[in-house]
């Protein structure tokens, strides 16, 4: 019973990831029609696409504030409302500026969901299943991307305003998300740390793991210096948290320096550059979505068994191989058969099993309970700032330099990521969030004593 209930809670919160993925990818099917409809320049088109990403930056920067003050659940409810408003408004937009406004609203939802949803899941999940359950957020992102690509393919591009249907379809899952989120509880860690509602939290933790519930309550209380009071931002921005802050920033930075969002947003355009016909290019994006989904599922199966660093090693090597070969193909103009599409699939597989499966899990694990909202906001906003910079300027730089230099740059960044994983990244597999605090050297002496007392084989 408990396992099924926890899975339902996690899946429900992870629907924010589905809408995240759908919203990010759906524009790829209509961006060329939109450009033709309103005669947009490449720069204006890039800004229209990136407008959602600008919204994600704001949503990510400030999404942790309501989650810290009013709770994870209330914040997720409002995120669902933002997605619903964005879908309806975008479909009905009479001009490009109105479309940009509603895409910005959707971006707020994407940014806030990338902060709050994985954080919520990590806080209600048992330690031995936290990786898989939190990674459901990423699974739903790639499922949303796949459904968006497939929906775009079914709708087609023959009619000049078919993009309105592409964007409007999002209202259906957004409404479902809004209804389902009313049936999940608040985060027990937030209840204890921010509100001091210990017994209410204990009841939830008994559902999660009845044998460990009391010990979990004790560890959560020991992790907080001032129970019942939400931490302030100035407390987060101190040298005490400099290592997890560095980890969150650099991890999110490398995620976007792979070029993943440029490929997700502009997959049909990249396939066009290789000489692929328009219909085949649009269908190939469905292949991108399928590969993304399959390898994300593999990542979910492996993340709690082999750990976060193992997946990051696989992803880093795959990135370096595929991006280097794609750069070579563009430099030499050797677009033979389906070489570049296959390399794009290898790239997507590498991302899905590595950064894609790990990022939201890892960022949600490295900050203490008292400041996790701020930490997730930092990691997520870093991710989206660089996503906006890359997606907003990809078309311009591709027209200026061509694909070769761009993909070579992405490959070089992934070499640096590999070094980061090898030398710096800590493992977080199989330990509680409170134990992770101690491992990173940011836990209190009281917490260390509690964890030592609970360690197997000790009295």
C-alpha cells in the first residue's frame, strides 16, 4: 500500500516535468510556420523561442521562495495554473508579442516546476528509491518531449496556423495535473523544518517507511538549527554552503554546455541543414523523443544501483564522441545518408542516461533541508540562464559560423565535464538527505551524532 501511494505522489509531482518537456519541445514543430506567418527575422524568431526560457529563469530564481514560505504543494498548484493559462493564451495569440507573453507565462511554470517538483519528490522518497523516484521528473520531461514531437507530427505543418493546435493541446495535461496535485500531501521535511508540524510529518513518514519514520523525524529535527522557522536567503548565501552551491552551479552549467536545448528546440532545423526533406526532418524529431525516453528509462533503472557518477561517466564519453563526430561532419560537409541523425540519436542517448537522469536528482540531494528551496532555485536558474543564452542565439550563430564550430565547442565543454565528474563530483547513492549533509561537511554536530547513533552495528 505504502509503495503504491508514494509512487502516486511522485508521479503526480513529476507531471510538472511532463508539462516542462512538452512546453520546451512543442515550439519546434511550429517555429518555421510562425516565422513565415509574421515574417520574423532570425533574431526575432530566436527571441520568440527563447521567451519561454526567459520565463524559466524568473520562475527558477523565485520558485524557491513560495516553496519555502507556503510549502511545496501550494506552489505546485500554482505552477499547474501557469501551464494552463500559457497553453490557452499561446494557441489564441493574435500576434507575435502576445505569443511571446504567454510563452513567458509558460516559462515561469517550467522554471518553478524544475525547482519544486524534484525537490518535493526527493523529500518524500525513501533513500534507497530516491534516485528512481526523483528521476521520474526527468522521465516525464522526456515523455513530454516525445508526446510534443509526436503530436506535432500528427497535426502536421500543411496549414499555416497548425501551430496553434500544437501549442493548445498542452491545456489537457495541464488541467489533469492541476486536479491530481490536490491528492498529494505536503513535504514532511518542510512541515518539520519550516512549520514545526512534527506529528503531521510523522504520519506521512510512516506511510513512506514505518520502520524508519521515528528515526527520520529525529534526523530531520537534528538537521535544523531553528525548528519551525524557514531559513532566509541571507543564511543560504554564506561560505558554509559554498561547496554545494559550487556543485549545483557547475552541474547545471555543464548540462546546457552540451547543447541539449539547442538540439531539442531546433531539431528539425538541424536535420534540414543536412539536406533531409522537411517531412522526414519532422518525423526524425519523433525518433529523438523515442531515444530520449528509452535511455531515460535505462538511467532510472541504473541510478540507484550503480550511482550518479557512473551514469555521468557514460554520458560524458557519449557526449564527447557524438559531438566531435557531428562537428567533423559539418566541417567537412560529409552528410552521407543518415550519419548525422544517428549521431544526434547517440547524443540524445548520452544525455538521457547521464545528465538528463542525474541533474534534478543530484541538485535536490546536495543541500540541507533548511535551505533546499534556495539551493534548487540556484541550480535550476543557472540551468535556465544558460539554456536561454544558447537557444536564443543558436540560429544566429549557426548562420554566422555554421554547425562545425558550434558542435566543436559543445564537445570541448563535455571534456571539462568529464574532468569534473572524475575529480570533484561526490556520490549520493543510497544515503539519506541528512547523511548527505554530513558527507559534504555541512551538517551540524548534533546531526552527526544522531546519524552515528543510527548506523548499523553501533550501539
